[in-house]
C-alpha cells in the first residue's frame, strides 16, 4: 500500500466520525454542530460573565453561568445552573448544539441529563450576552429560540423577569447546589410569595400567611404575573409589591437571590473590595421563616434583637437527627404514652409553633386546653394565647411541632408534652442552645454506573490494521534510509581519503569549521580576498581559517587550484591543512602562527636587527623556492609585511600566495593563467 493510499484510507476513517468539534475558550458563541467540553469556557463580549462547567464536588460538574472575576474570598458567584440536580462527570461530558437545533448536556457521552428541547430547520447558535443571558437564536439574530433568563435557578439578574412560568428555588445548602426547600414564585392568586416546600410538609410564609392579599399591600387582580428589578435597584411586581435598594440609584451589578436560609435578598457588588453587600431583604426576622430548624426544634436569636443571627436548638427531651443539617430537625429521646395519666407538660415561655393545629378552641381555660391535648395521642403540645381584643385565651393543640421560634416579642408560652416522670428532670436541666447551622464542605462524588462504550468491531479492526501497516511502512522507509545514509557515508569517507592522498588536503565541512571558530567569533585579520579567523580543530590543533570573498568557483576548479598550492611545500612557506567547499562557502585552513604578521611586529617595535635580518633571509628563501625551485611557477604578486607570518621562534613564513597565480615556465609571461587581478594595489609586480 502506497503512502498516498494510506493517507486517503485514514482520511476516510476520520471523515466517518461525527462532525462535532470543540471551540476556543475565548469566544462568546457556540455554533451549530459544535460542543463545549468541561475545559472550555464561553466569555461574554464585555468579559463580565463566563459560562462553562463549574465544579461542585469531586469530579462532579454543572454547566453554569458565573461572574468572571472572583470575590475577595476567591469564590465564583454562580448565577445560573442547567443541571443542578444531575451533575455530570468531568471526563467526556459536553454541552452540544445539534444540527436539529437542540442544546443537550451529556454525561460521559452516555446519558443526556439536560436539554432545551428546541428544534429548528435553520442553523442556530448559542451566545453568552453581556447581560449574563445565555441565548439560543437563529443566524439572523431576529428570533430567540431559548434563553437562560426564562429558566432561572436561584438568582435574578437586572432586567431578568420572574413570571408565571418561572420561579427561584434555593440551593440545598451553601455547598450543595441541588434544589432546596425554598422558592419565590407567583401563586394562583397572582401574588408573589415565598414557599417552604419540605420533604413532608409545605407552607407559605411571606407575605404573612394570616393576611389576605390586600392587607399585605398586594393585589390579586392582575394576570401578567411578572416582576423584575433594574440596575439602579428598583424592584416592581405586577401584584403592586415594590421596593428600592438601600443604595438605590448607584449604578453597578446587582443580583436578587433566593438564599439557602429561606430569605430573599438583593445584593450589590462593591467593585473595589470585590464583595457583595445586602441592599434589601424580604424578611427582617429570620426565625419566622418556616422550616428553618426542622420539626421538634426552635429558632433562637444569638443575642437580643430580632435582626441578629439565628440558631437552632432541640426542644427539651429531643436530640438532633443530623448535626450538619438542621432541616431534619430533632427526634424524641423518650416514648410518649397515650395514657393521659403518664403525660405532663413543660412550659416554654415566649415560644410559638406556627401552624399544624389539631383544632382551634376559642375562650378556653388552661385546664380545658390541657385536657384536650391529653385526649389525643397525636398532640405533642399546645399554644395558649391571650386574645387582647376579646379578653380571653385561645387554645391551639399541635399535631406537629414545626416552624417554632422563641422571641421576647411573643408573649405567650408553649406547653410541651413530655412523659410525666421526666418533666421535673427536663425542667431543672440546663437548656443548651443547639449547634449553629454549620457550613460544611460538600464533597459530592458521582455514584453513577457507566457502560463501556460500544465499539464498531470492523472499524476498530480497520483502524488497527491501518496503524500496523503504517508503522511497518515507516519502519521500512527508515531502514532503507539508514542503508542509503551508511552507503553515502562510506562513499564520502572513500572520497575524503582519495582527496587526501591526491591533494594532500583534508576536506572540512562548513559546520565543523563554524564550530572550530565558535561561529567565526575571533577575527585575527582581513584583506582584499577575505577575512581570517582563529580556530581550534577537532584534533585540538590551533588553525588559521580564511573565509574567501569570492564564492563563484565550482568545487572542481577550486579543488584543482588548491591542490597545486598544496604541492608547494617549503619551510619558509605557510602550510595549508585543508579546505571547505559547500554551496557558496569557500574556506582555507592554515597552520596558526603564534607571533602574528611582520607588519604587526614592525609597528610594535619588538624586532631587533638580528631578527629582522633572519626574517628577510627566510622570506627570500620562500620566494626563491616559489620562483626558481618549485615545479609550478608561482608568482606571489602580493608580498607585503601583512603576508609574512612569524612562528614562536620568529621564523618567517610567506603566506597568501593566492588563487591562482600560476605561470607556465615554457611560455614565460605570455601565457599566464591569471584570470583576475586579486592583489593589493601598490604591491603588484609590474
């Protein structure tokens, strides 16, 4: 199989895969047939909001929208979640926009956990707007098919409405983002209310449930059922409820949140300090929120003043079910008998339990109210309340002790039913205030089984076969290349040896000479024909390397010329060790002369007359050899102090006798082989 055929085969395999692809993490848009993995993030154009997979536990993620910048404590402020009750695995989970127009969230590429249930014939795209709204719209942008503003979780952003088809639902706790027990919504009377919807009981608690709508300042005569607030902090509802933030008029980012404690609060962002400040809250007395402490428990304030923090505590004779979740309340430590003679009552002053009355008894004495409770096995206590308008007491026997709170503002007591033998014990026992509702870290671990993805056997075999064949083909190519390389190396070595024998020179590579001169760093001279550098060869010999300016000669002609010069050998002539011919590079390698040139020494004044005489004689011998004794008649034509070099003993050697300056002895000067004038003007022989 040829390489092009193999490439075509692999391309066909790839083309058969789904056309989805991931996006860059810096965009605000997801196009059709694309997806977001848990590492991808959409960022709004203004950079305020981000959307992506938010970690809520150990390998548990929810697709969410949050403020991009963290608060001062390092937390991300999440404003929306798609799958708060069904988190997904981090591996292979993705948000995909299908060609059909449906936006789906899949868990580990196996389970569909959330969907917009949208369809469209024309292509759609998903965009995160500067308002924090995630919208699915058509290409022209004229029609919104879906938007996150229509399905809020626990938060409203400026100009995001709550309608008859939406509601805010609190999280389970500060670290558990699943749906909690509290909701802000429009009821069937068109009134905006707060609801406690527990596992076993539910009740309205805002506005005050004993008030009819007009007494609470609301109107039920509307059919729009919509409410929203603007960036200035003004909230307006269709049932005539409205409020202004404490910092009303100051522009900035705000959010209205259904908090985990059952209260609705408006928060304003302090940009400088990066903290959220409460600028309004629905309920100023938090202990009046229903279900906050669970059954058989009561809410207390930490210290006098009903706007203070709250704590939960079990009733006498009861113990906590779960120290980390007060919504589960308390359970009895005793067995309550239906026998009236075995039951007694303990007075709890300034305590009320709202709702769950077995029956309302008007104008009753304490004894009659106690008797009514003892006659029912399902009576766990009663409120005995004074009616100031009529001047008598009313009796409220309780079938469930829920929504209890203690406050100095409530003047009447609750009478708690206990085993008669234990009443005195609990009355003298110091009543401990229970644990403050703690903030625990939620290490949510997905307990979900995943199937091993089914694989196409034939496709898998074809991929493995193509991979194996490709690997074999690559091995063969590498093997053949290695053989050719070794053959070429051997041929090069043979050629190198041949040249060394024929010319007396060694052929150097340009890379080796570049390394020897440390990238031609140390320049020791320059002239008309080139620049001279000092270098150290691989055998540690110090050499003079001359880089010639003219590089237009072919390798054969250059080699012919240097081979002739190589045969010119005399003790007073510089010895040439080798050469380099690569592309346009032409270099000669000489022996290195420690004392430099005659010109340098004349200037420095280091030569006495004896040394000068020896230098002149030596130079004359070298020139005489070239002119009279050498087989080739070499005319130097450039004799000057700079071309007479001195060794460590100040013995002279003539250098730079040029390329080529050769004259046929039989032809005299008429048939010289000079092709070009290369000498230094002023030193040329007439």
